[in-house]
């Protein structure tokens, strides 16, 4: 476990079918890491105010 967020698509355009979406490669990306950090920041901030 190295802290990387797995299962993030490498970029997903609008595709013609569900099968096509299933073929989009998934791997750790900076985009996925950033979104996860934003989510965790929001959770921490929400917990401080309640």
C-alpha cells in the first residue's frame, strides 16, 4: 500500500456503449489523487464544524 488511489480512468470521453467504457484503462493519475485529497479535506472540514 503506497497511498495511490487506484481505479481512476486515464481519461474518459463520451463513448458509444457500456462495453466501450469497460475497456477504458484505469491506473493511478494525478487527477484521481487530487480529487481524493479534495474529498478528504471537505470531510475533515465538515467534521470540525459539527
